[in-house]
């Protein structure tokens, strides 16, 4: 079914043409068992099918049937952006088909596409909520309509399909939609932007996939328009849309957290591809400031339920944290792009923390219920939601099977399907291991190909053993990330000799032979992480330590897998909320 001999970019969600590191794809990194292997299997066996069931039951795929049969607007169900969750489901399926070769899933994928295809209009427009008799005209509600947002997820799903299975009808649907966007919103078209960023990151990646510069230019144009107050003012202010200040002048993320993170991801893509060092530097500053001052110890982002937004600096209430699961996915997207561009391990640290504590914590053990928000603790016991009913967004105090706004389950599914792509990278003369999984990793180094196997029980155990299984007849460098939280007890064992290593990157350069091993050993004993004293919600909760630095980690006898403090810090272990995902 899948012709892996095709040039498919090896199933890469992100494939920049320049950068310090080169991404690997889901065919290059095969996760087997362990923490992430178990979750990929759960996704394959339960989560994707669960999302299919609910999207069908809620009527969101049926909206396309109703459009084809002329039954809109009366027959339409769901919010204005319901189309996007169908596309995110298709993206999850595309990566999973590419990862596993599941022919039954491929048949279901094609069946959904067959229901979408007839709805696309001759000029490429595709949406079930606008443009028909009885519906609002196209692009008359850029603030809330989400038309361009839906295109963004359509395009990303099509790229996943193209990079795993090859060009097909679905890829062509997305290209026609992208061509329509360039025509409708180009220099001589509608001078606006979408209230929810997403089209920017999708168009930039489509330019990489197709080699057509017009898509990158349209993404750049949208980014330059943002912050010029083209969207209407609302009760949350234009900051909600990131339309109050130009992206390159923004120093810290504000407004709706998911919107801000998707916008930043698109900004990094455009900056990298156009060589815009000023924009890239501004985005690095944004991310650094937001991580240091507006991010929870879990990696969660978004302190306000009202507006799903960031708070002010150090405004991080633990019991009222919003920390939307989608914001966690957005954080991974941004930090991975910065990692590829710079090679700096701090971005892989941020990915690790967010993957374990937010993304992996969202689904339940059975893969059929999810957190929308990820508070650090609850004051009262939660109420179990009904297993056969949709829950209003974020209102459930425990995991719910589905939501009226279902962006989070489908976002988790597409992230788990493509998880292998975030594990490792290559460069001209080496291979870099960023996330610790059991499995095999292969990539081109110099003029040849190298492969390693990885064995680890991380995060339950701190030993990560890398064994060379294929090598080249030349020196190359194996680099392993030493997490930023590992200030004590981290060592690297090479040829039986153990040496201490510090947070950052441990490097071994040599002419490797098959069977050579490098082992990273981390001390994963439970430990306390204390809040910055400027976090007002927990100020005064640690007076017994008044003479000690709040940021210094110390040992703890807390039960494994639980946080000892609800606080903000940039030195948390990945174990903090692992229990929430089990």
C-alpha cells in the first residue's frame, strides 16, 4: 500500500530546508514499547478509533454529506470550526498509516476523503459553515469564523498523507484550497488575517513539501499583517488574537495561548526559510520570556480560563490553571522548530517536560477520555462525566470522552502518531538523541547511513543505553541530551569508563564499530522544585525555607510520579505529572 521507495521526506511533520539539525521521520525512528511505545499502541488501538466514532456521532463528518446533498444550513452540527477536527483526525490517521501500514485504517481514511471531496467548490473553497444560501458569505467573520484555520489543518493533514503514502486526491484537495487562499488573500486580495492562527504554519510547510514559493510568501504576508489591528476589537481585546502588536515587536506571548503558539510556530518556519534573522531573534525572545515567566512547572501554558489565555508575568494560579492540552501541543511545535534551527538542548528540555506532563497526561489509560484543561491540583474531588455524552469545553473536572469543542483529543492523536519524529535528528557528521525511547533510530551521516538501538525504561529509570547497529567507515559524532533538570548525578559511560556530564549535550566522536555502546545515566530520584517567589499564587507557602534559594532543587521522599509543589520553575524533572497519564 505505502511505497516507501518514494521520496516522502521520511514522514517528517517538519522539514526545513536549512537549520543546524536535520529532522528524522516516523519511518526513521521506530519506537518499541516503553512509555511512548505504549502510548503509540494505545493511540493505534483505541484513541484514533474513539475520535472517529465521536466525530461521526457528533455529525461533523456528516456536515460534508449535508453540504453535498443541499441540506445546509439546517442539518449542520457543531461549532464553526468543526471541519478542522475532521482534518486533524485525518492527519492522525495519515501518520499512523505511514507508521504501521494499517490497510483497514487506510480504507477508512479514503472513505472520509470521498465524503469531503465533492464539497470543494470550483475555485478551491471548502467549508461547511459559510457561503451557501442561508449561511453567512465567505470571509465575513475573520475574527470567529475559522475558515483559514480549517484550511490550515486540512493542509497539514494533506502533508502528512503526502509524506507517508504519496500524492493522492486528498493532497490535491488541500493544494487547491491553498491556491484559493493565495488568490483570495494575496497582495491584491482581502487584506486580513484569521482570528485563529494556523494557516501560517501550514502554508510554510506546504511550500517545503511542494517547492512552490507562493505558499511561503502567503504565510509571510499573513505574519506581517498580524498585529496591525485588522481584526475587530472584542471584550478580551485584540491581544486575544495577537493582533495588537506585530509579531517581530512582541517580547512575550499574550492572549489566547493556542493561537499565540501556533502563530509562533509559523513565524519560526517563515523566519528560517526566508533568512529573516530579526524575526527569528524576536521569536526566540518571546519563547524564552514566556517559558521563564508565564509557564507552569508542568510546561503548561495559559493561566486564564477566561479567554484561554496567558496571564501576566508570574500569574500562575495552580488550582485555576487552564493549561489547555492544545497549548501543550503548540509548545512542542514551537520548541521543536527552534531545536532544529539552533541545535540548543533547552528546546528539547521544554519538549520533554510538556510531552510528559501535559500531552501524555491528557488521555486516560483506556484512551477514550481526555483532559481539555490540565490544572495542577483540584480543591474538591472531580465529578465523573457521562461516558456517552459530550462535555462542554473544559467544564469537566475529570477526563471526559468528548467535548463540544474537541480540538484536544484529535491534537493528542496526531501528536502520538508522529511522536517518532521528535525523538532524534542528524547533522552533517552526527546523530543526536533528544528524547529517550526504546527503539531503533537511523539516519544519513556524511556519505553513509548509521543506525542505533536504544534501550531504556525512562522515566522510571535513568539509564539510557545506545548501541551502534550500523555505521560508516569514518568518524562521526553521537550526541545525547543531558536534561536541564539533571544538575546532579548525571554520568556518561563510554568503553566502560564513566564520567560526569552536565546539562546540555554529551558528545562522543569516534570511528564507531557495530556493537559499541554509550550509556547515559541520570538520577531520577524524586526531588522538590520550588516556585520563583514572584509567583503570587504560592507566595508565602514556603516560609520555612526563607533562607534558601527558591530555585534550588533538593531531594524529596515524595511518592514517585507526583509533584511535591505546585509552582513555576524551569528546572523540573519530567516525572512531575507522569501519574496523571496512567
